[in-house]
C-alpha cells in the first residue's frame, strides 16, 4: 500500500513538473497568453499553495510582456491611421481588457519569498473599447455600402458578411438589418428548375409537380434558391432542366414456380428399442420413451407478379447570362413491382413460418403504367438532390 502511495505521488510530481516546464517554455518562446492561461488554470485550484509560487512569477512576467507587446502594436497601428486597421485595434483592446478581467478574481497573489504581492497594473480600457468599436462599426458600414454599389454578386455576399459581423458587434446600428436583407437578395443566385419530356409517353403531371417541389428537398442554401415556378421581379441566373429521355415499362408478368418442402416433426413419443427390437429400460427397469419423429411434406405453388419501370433522364445546368450549358448529369431511376402469393397441398408446417404470409394472399391488379412512372419519383428525387448537393452552379 505504501509503495502504491509513493508511486502515485511520483506520477503526480512528474505531471506537475511537466506542466510547469510547458508553461515556462510558452513564456520564453513569446506565447504569453498560453503561459497566462496555463498559470491561471493552475492557480484557480489553490492560489496560496506553496507549490504554485512559480506560476505566480510566470503570470506576473507573462502579463507584463503581453501587455507591453499589445500596446506597442496598438501605438503603431494608430499612427498608421489606416481604416483597415480598425478591426485589429478593436481586437487588441478587447484582448487587453479580457486578459486582466481573467486575472482580477485571483488578486491579490502573494509572492512568499519576496514578501510582496505580484504586480498587475490594471487599466480602464472602456473608452478605448467604445471608440475602437465605433470606428470599426463605421468602417464596416461604409465598406459594405460601397460594395453594394457593385453589380457583382460576390461583392454583395462580402457586404452581407461584413454587415452580419457589424450587427453582432453593434446591434441595431443604423439601417444594417435592411441592408443585410438587400445584400442577401442581390447576392443570391436564383435557379429556375423545370422539366422537358423527350419521350413518347405522357409524364404524369403529379410526378413533375412532386419532382420539382423543392421545398421538400431542403436544397436551398444561403446563396442559392431554386424555383419551379418563375416569380415576378426576379432575374434568374441559372436554369436546371430535368430532361426525361426514355421510359421503359416491362410487360405484366406472372411467374410460376412449384417446389416441395420436407421437415421432420415430433408426433408424440414411443418406446425405445434396441437393434434386436427389444425394449430398452432405465436403471429402475422402466421402459425409456423417446420422441416419435415423422416426416411431413408440402407441395407449394408460388406465383410472382412482376412489372418494372425504368426512367432515364439528363439534368442540364444552364447559365442564363450566357445561354451556355455549364454541365450535364445522366440519371436513371427504376421501380419494380414484385408481388408474391402462393397456395399449397399437404402440411404447410413443412415450410418456414415466415412463408405463411404468402398463403393468405391472392392475385392483385397490376399498377398502371402511369403509377409505375410515378413510383420511380422517390428514387429520382433522391438522385436529383444528390446531383444538386454535389454539383454547385458556382465553383
């Protein structure tokens, strides 16, 4: 037991030593915030422990050096007077403020050997934060408005991202929400989706409607919206045409099959006899009884109603701005009607119980050709969604 305790203490000491070494390494390599975070995490669980004095020294030094570096960087950025620096200036003031806010709950931190408290000069950055946030807000707003004078959808998307950041940074700033709506609309690619029937068969109207009901597909994304019915006041950027090329429907078939099943089942008991026909008895002189097994058979007549439908199509991506074909994707969908029913002569127990269901069935009407074509729709929609998901109009 004593050996086990010493072993655990040794492991704990090793872990502590490694952690302290890593924190020293972070400090010496200029990763001041890593050293600060490591030290704070250690001190949270007992800042007055003598074994944690080294972390206080590291925290004091890392805080001073991180603060000095951030202030020097800020001084340079402010002197440059470049509006594109506003975000970095705001982030640095935020970093300075957050760093000291993390340390405040631990203060005071005593350095026992020196008989003093560790020194952490704390400053009020509230005015700097407010001013830098206002400067950044103004820059983001002005830049977004400038981007929105463009005719390039990519510029509207950039404007939207800047405005979304601004809205999070400074909620209810001017007319940002309205501008976001405008940027979203003008940055969106609108796609008109429609079908063409190049076959010699009538495509069920409900299949075409269901196939193009993209509200159920969940394929609209942030910058792409699909419409199966053109809407007023929208200039469509792209077209997606589902060209039905060929529909093959097999004849209605009834396939017959006859087979026999055999099984041995228990049919009561019988007296056990030896090879000479004598009754075998147990140690008490009583006749031994065993299961009486018999073989049963069933003659099964199985009927399979079969009909298949295959729809071949091609999905064309069209750029309406140039009237050029962007890409084309073949797609094939199949639906099979396969219905089994059966009757029998003999003992049905000779076949598996899961086959009994077919004995309760009778022939059913075959689905119409129109229904068969429609039933390919679910598979066709899934493949269509896959094409859209994996092949964007803009790459």
